[in-house]
C-alpha cells in the first residue's frame, strides 16, 4: 500500500468527522441515515467518486461513523428533556440533565467511548483469530439467542404498578394495561418487521434503505414529537472541571459496555439497547454512572466494532448499513488494509474525543439561547424531508405507521425496548429457517 494513499486517508477521515459533528447536532438522526444521504450524492456524482481510490471513500465513511458514534448522543442529552408524565421511567442521563450535570454525563459516556476505541484500534488487531472463532461459534445459534433475549424483554414487562383502583377488577386492569401494551408493542413491531423484510412497499431504487422509515418512525420521530409537546424546563448546566466517579464505577461500567458492545456487534439482529440490558444483569452493574459509562462503550463497540469486522482478517463479517454501503465499492483483501483502517479509526476517535467536551459545552449553551421545542420541531421536519427524499411517499406511509406504534410506549408508560422486535424477530425466524413460512402465514408472501 502506497504511503501517499495512507496519508491522504487522514484528512479524508477528518472531513468525515466534521460532517458527523454537523449532523450530530440534529437530535434523533441516525448515522446510517447520514450515510444513505451521502451514498445518494455519490451515485449522483458517480464519475467523480469513481475516480477516487476506494480507500479514500472508505476513510470518509469511517470518519463519519466514528465521529457520529462519539458525538450523536450529545444533542439528545441536552435537547430532549424527559417529561415523566409520558415516560415509564427517567433514564440516568436525563436525571443528570435536570440536576444541571448534563456535561458530566457526556464526559462519563465519553470515557466509555474511549475504552471502546482503545479496544477496537489497539487490541482487536491482535485478536482477529479469536474473534473469528467466536463469530463461527455464535452463527448457528443466533436464532435461539435472539429468542432468549426476546423472552427476557417480555419478562421484563411484568407489571410495575399494581394499580390504585378501589376494586380487585380495577387494580387488575391497572396492572395489566401496562403489561398488555408492552406485549402489544412487541408483537406489532415483530409483524411490522416481517412485513418490511418480505413485502416492503419501498421503491426498488431505494430498497437498500427499506428499514430507514421504520426506524425513523419507531424511535427518532416519537422522541422528537414528545419533546415538542413536553413542558419540561432545562436548568442551567454546570461545566465541571472533573467528574465525581469512583474507579470501580468506571471499571464496572466499561466492563458492562464491553460485554454489551461485543454481544451486539457479533450477533446479527442485536442492538445496543437489549444487549446493554442483558449485560447489565450479567455483570451485576448498578448506579447511574455505571449505566452511562456502559452505554458509551456499548454504542461505540456496536457502531464501529461491527463495521471493523468487515475489514478484519479471519472474520470479514458484513454487518450494518455502513459495511453494506462500503461493500458496494470496496472489498478488503489484505492485512495492511485492515491496519490502515485501524489507524484511521484511532485518529478519528482521538479527534472526536477532543471535540466532545467542546461540543457538549456548545450544545448546553444553545439550550439557554434557543428554545429546545424549536430545535425538536425543526428536527421533525428535517427527518420527514429526508425520508421523503430517499424513499418517496411510500416511505412516508411506512414511517407514519411506525411513528404511531413508536408513540405507544410514551402514552401507556411501557419501555421502548420491545420495539426492537422489528429487527430481532425477523432475524431470529430467518436464522431458524422458518421465516418464509411465518411470512406466508401472515400473508406477506
């Protein structure tokens, strides 16, 4: 590999980090949506990008993924205050925001991101064979692993409130309404996932983004809609010079996030949410700080780690939208390419972590100058416009149905994690070899 090409990858990757920093300001946006938008521009100027070395385009996408993985939660931290009248529980980072410690929460998550980046860029190159072996061991068992995680999610929906009704019937109804809506959310999301996998209405030319309107509707838009109608007030934030965290909180949080990140990156159909839920129980983690650190590590290991598996010798696992888009123009062939990718990730990660505290202070000060309702309203319009541009009016229809389902947890005080059945159930059924039969039974084939 030529030295000049490797050196050119550095500013290209940093440009990707800069683009990610701009888009990370939009709460609710997902990195794969940004990549989809970028790929559409690449298709529009295909002659220009065809003249570039594929490794340069790959470095740009890597920079975007790394930058977004580290920075995208900052806008959610400051621009999406929780209204507990619409939520079953308040997450730790939301409590930090109301205590004026949102900046501290960002730094704690950044510590988890640092641990994950060190593992990916510094340790993974020495573990290619063990990781490849683990992948081969997991592959035949994915269907029942996802099934057990799904069962764990459903069990976790057991009634959390026995009700305040005056009669036994009223108390029973109070207890079961939350449980029932959690089960309904899981089943409805699973059916929606089967429909999208087997009979999507997205046009053929946009089929590579068939899940985009679904995930926008299930997760991004409901969060923004609830933020628009909430009446919460964001207090002034304190920019602490240090973080009050015990070493064991950082270590246990990093351990939980590492387990969750590896689990989600190596297991098709798994995402950081349920993986972190399972890993938290498996490692007996507790406390807000451990949760925040674990979340930062898990997200980075999932987004970046799953992408790195595509370049890793002995693995070459194409997982996630970024890897799928890169595979359209670049196929890794040598160890040198993987080492170059690891270097790009290390440099991009260092840049993103350097930006993180400055980015957090900028977002925190923005909440004191601009009403967060306007930020969320603009985000809703932008997300809708992006779905319309990429997937057309059919994508809007699919997004509208998904948004209605995504709002259910907010109004019935259930968790949002059952919504991930949209991905876990179809993948589990397909890996078990019965997906076609179930789709046929549902009338989707």
